[in-house]
C-alpha cells in the first residue's frame, strides 16, 4: 500500500490534521480519476455538478470510497436532492431560486443564548465560540450583510480574556448582541435568492458602497462610482 492511516483517540490534537491527509487524497483522486470538481475543507466536501450528471457523480464518489476500503456512515449517505438540511439550515432550490430557511426552534434557541449573555452581562471565550458558530449559519437567512460587523465582534471574543461586565468593559459587544438578536427576531422565515439574471436590470454597477464598523464603535462607509471625482467617505 502507498498510503497508511493509523487511527488515533478522538480529541488527539493531531488526529484531525492526519485525517485531513485522507480527505485531501480522496479529493485529489476524485478530481483526477473521476473528473469531479471537488474541493474539501477538513472532512467536508463540496462539488458543483450539472443536474444531468449529479447522480452518476455521487455514485462514482461513493464507489471511490468503497474500492479504497474507506467505510462510510450509511445514514449520512444522502444522495443529490433539491431540498436538504445542513447543520440545521434548510437549503432548497426550485424555480430558478435558492431558498434558505432557519427553523423557528433553532432561531429561538440562538436568541435565548444571546439574551442569556446580555442578562448575565458576560460572554466567555468558549460561549463566544459556540454562539459565533451558530450565528454564522443563521445569518445566511438574513436579507443583507449588515450583520457582519456585529458577527466580527462576537468572533473577536474567542481570543480575548474574559471580562465580568460587558456593558462597562466592552459596550460595543452589547450593541452587537442586541442588534443580532433584533435581526434574527425580525427575519423572514425563508430567504429567496434568485439564481437567474434579472431581466431589465443592467449588469453594469452604477456605484459601490462598502460599510463596516469603525474603531469608535460606529459605522463607516465608502462610496465609489465611475463618474465620481473621488470616493466619498462617511461615518
């Protein structure tokens, strides 16, 4: 054999890194031998495929695992479908649109966790890591990217020392959590994203506006367009 993989105890610091060698090798073989457009991140695989060949591509991918002797968890072997759930997020395609949905019970649990942090006036690094993971998925159902500066604030707490009072020591964290809670609470049940080019709308961008959180805790923006003499800055 040209490749060996030794099983390691779950939780060993090197076990994930060593498994990545397996996933990288499988993805490489899938690309070279089966002509699949495969990319992988740790033990997750992604492959865009035409509807006409998606079923055969899926079977070929399973065959590659079987022929090499890698055991698959059968309950997780879900074939190509236009409606599936990924880590609690509903993803469906129909009528030329992508539909993203977050179940009400999932949304309620995330809002409760945010409220818990606000009520305790504290967000530990471990709690921030768990909350950030949930929010990153949940935010995909929001209609805009306005939540990004608030998500960055939650993510920044993962590597910060714990503090007892957020409202006193990190007031923007309180603002971020409050805004995220309001956005989730007011979000529609399903977000619809068109996969087709809208008719009658020019493909030429007339202006670009970039916004982000400022160091002072506010929101800053830069606007630029082809006929502008210089960009416009606002805060």
